C-alpha cells in the first residue's frame, strides 16, 4: 500500500511539473549532415568494399518537456540521399528516412546555455534506389534498419521563447544488402549526424 502511494505521489509530482509552465513544447527547424563512418563493410564474400557518402538536409524536431529537465523528442527530416560506391566506383544512389525518438535530459533548463544528452531508438527506411556502374541492370534492395541512437548538444536561449541549438547524434544503422534477391552482405552506416537549428517554445 505504501509503495502504491509513493508511486502515485511521484506521478502526481511529474504531472504538476509538466503543467507548471505553459511552454511544454519545443519545435526546432534546422539543417543536419549525415556522415557515415569510413568503413561501411565488404560485400560479396569480401571482394567489394562499400562506401556510403555524406548528405545534408533540412530537419525538424518536436520535443515535449514532461518536466523542466526531462523531455521526449521526435526527429524528422527530408529524405537524405547517399551515393554508394563499390571498390571506388559509383554503384547506386539511395534515399533514406531516419526518424528517431529520444528521451533527453536538460542540465540547466531556463539558463542561457543549457546542455543536454539523450538516448533513443532510430528507424531507417531505404527507398528510391537507382543502380548504376557495376550494379547497372540489377536490382539492389536494402533492408530497413532499427538501432539505438545517442544525442548531445546545447540550447542557447537568445530571446523569450527562442533558442539556437548545436547538436550531434550517433546512430546505429545497419542494413542487409541484396542484389537480384540474393543477400550479398551487410552495409554498416553508423553515421554521425550533426547540425544546427532554431527553436521556439510554446
């Protein structure tokens, strides 16, 4: 009985904090670059070295502040497009969408500089694959990916309700590659996603 009362008290306390400030939502619009790691794996029994190129696109995030320190954020973006090379030769252009949900902790909410960290889950979908060069005339398929994501950055509050953010994420993205239906290996992208954004609290 005491445990139930304690749990109810904690929940009530979080609810009170969540509604103590009308500005519980933060929306940010920015630009981020997806930079895959340098070694993206080898395909076809190790004979083909895969390389995935960088790309930058507009992004938008929406965060709900459950308490002054804790928030839940959703990241969305326009489709990123990557050039894929095999043994240095351009082999495909691939689009991907990497929506990510994170739980975040803000160290100094309300201060001019407020660093934060977060951990979350990423889902990446690959589509609009255009084969060329050594893959011309074949069908390349890349399986969807699920993986953890880490996030860190700093919010700079420069006006009432307005902020500027510099941040970076590490995202675990791995996909099984198939050519004409036959699995040829795994592509490990595991990018660093970094950029800037302008946000508004409401």
